[in-house]
C-alpha cells in the first residue's frame, strides 16, 4: 500500500486532532545521542538574539561618542548585513545536506560536506571581501552619504569587509555543529564574540586607559578582533570535537559535493537577499510619507523583532530535524512534525502579538514620547497580530520545505511575494490610497499570509518527498 494512501491520511488527521504535542515527533537518534527539537531551538534562539544585539551594542556605545559616527556605522552595517547573509548560502546548504546524509547514515558524505563548506566559505568571502573593499567609497556614496559621515562609513566598511571571512567561517562551522546536534557550541562562540565586542568598544570610546584605537576606525578594529577571536574559539572546538570529521583525509575530490550544497543553499540565499532589498525599497517608499513614518517603523520593528526571532528559531530547528527525517526517509514523521510545530508557532505568535497590542503604548514609550508616533503606531499594533500569524506559517513551512530539499519553489514564491505584495501594495495602500504606515503594514500582512499559506499547501501536497538531494 502506498505510504500516503487514504487510510494513512486518516490516521494522520486522527493523531493531529487528538494530540496537541507529541514528544516522539521532535526526537531523533544520532551517533551523539538523542537530539530533541527543544535542544536545538533554545540555542538557536539565544544565538539569534546575541548576533542581533552586537549591532545594538555598537550603536548604544557610539551614541556617546558622535551622532555622525552612529549614522556612518549604522549605514555601513546595513550593507555588511546583506553581505553576511550572502555568505550563509554555503552554510545553509551544507547544513541541510549534512542533515540529510546523517539521517541516511552516510557519515562520510556528511564529513565531505563539512570540509567543503569551510574551504569554499573561506575562498568566497576572501574574494568578495577583497573586491568590495576596493569599491568601498562608491558603495557608501550609493547610500547617499556625504562629508564626514561618508569618510567614516567608508573606513568602517573597508576594515570590516576585508576581514569578513571570519564571519563566513563562523557561520559555516556553526552550521556544522548544529547539523551534528551540538548547537550549544555555536551559542558559546556568539556569547564570547558579543562579550569581547562590548568590552573592547567600551575601552575605545570611554578610554579607561590609553589605546591606539580611536573612534569609528577603532570600533571597526574591535569588531574584527571580536569575530577573529570567536573564530579561533569555535575552530579549536571543532578540532577537539568528537564528530570524527577526518579532515586530514580530504582532497580535491571531496569538493564535488559543492554543486549539491549550492543547489540547496543558493535559492534560500537569493530569497533572503531579495527580501533584504525589498525592505530597503519599502523604507524608501516610507520616506515619501515623512521621517515620522520611518522612525515609527524602526521603533515598531524593534518591538516586533522579539516575536520574529522566536518563530525564526523554531523554523530553523524544524528544518534541521526534518532534514534528518527526510534523509532517513521517515516522511510520515516529518509531515506530522511540521503540523505540530506550525500549531505551536501560530499559538506563540498569536499570544506574543496580542500582548504587544495590549501593552504597545508603554513599550513604545521606552523609545519615544512623540505623540505623532503614538498616533501612527496605534492601529498597527492590531494589524500586526495578523502579520505574525502569517509569519508563523512562513517560518515553519518555508524552513520545512528547505529542510526537505524543496528549495526552488520557496525561492520563486518568496521573490514574487516580496515584490508583488510587500512593495507594490505598500505603495498602492500607503501612498496612493493615503493609508500611510498602516497601509504598508497591511501590505506586509498580505505578503506574510500569501507566502505562508502557499508554502503550507505545498507541504500538504507532499511533493517535497521527491526533492531529496
């Protein structure tokens, strides 16, 4: 009988109806022991929070030095963030490829992918960093910077991008640890990096003792030093780990799996880049509405980020577990895990966004006392409840499809929705129909719901069972 015949479908529906949470679905046996969804999710959540807090710490400390320095570093970091996202093409593809091979008990192929990811990430980031450093002035001018802000941003960008290979290597090694069921090591490296960054920045700006590092250039150097130190730490952990990767036995033939890694990682990378660019375009649309609208969006995004990062971390953890299950051809278990985690994500996002809707004004007061911003934000707190519901579908379903290797479909839908829904309707609703920032948020809701529901029906079609790589 076919694995997905009618009686089997009925049994799945019965399980979904009768069990809110089935622990057996979120546990897999690995050579390193039993791995649970929660043991992956929590470190991913902490790591995401730490990674995003690094820029916040830089901004807070620099605000005590110069507003121009904050503008320069903030602008340069926008472009650096897109570059770091581009570097994750290899680490993301390698993570899913390794999960598939470990699930299929093909440890040699998993080891080959780990070696390939590290080497190719290093070569790619070295080339990209070197080329972009040569065009630092032109790139910063494209961000409409002038005068001292342009000079500071160029200097900061050139220093950071020249050594961006540290971040690419950290990303690849972290992905390897997560795939092998050891995400806590990646968290430890992120924690160490953030601690180093904060301490060194305080020394540079507040100068408890004399140091040759000053201002923006000093902050750039401390950023490089922090990432370099984190790389050394995580590299030592990898060398001393019990993963039995056998890197000394690798040769050029090992790199033949790069095609499969890119086949998985490139579509996701293109989707992420497209989304990042669409957000820049959306911000330029908001500029038509005035600086108050832009400021309101920044403050609201800072508040809603904490809902976003929970769903994103749960989606990433789901992707890793599903990768293992698909590799082991346990499609039924993968299908039910997706439905279970989707239910959890929707409930978490609904609860979180409802609380923010209720306590939105006090939260916004942490950032500003401007009554105009309060007026703009008031209806958005309610609209965002539906944004977060759509985002829950998006995080779980998109990551599940990627974990199963069904990546091209996700890329096409993500690019179409980001531009046709988010950008087009932001302009139509926000500018042409005069709904302002609320209209833009309705467009964000349309984007998230369209993508999430499309991915959901794709998952239910089970076509992803034929996408194993």
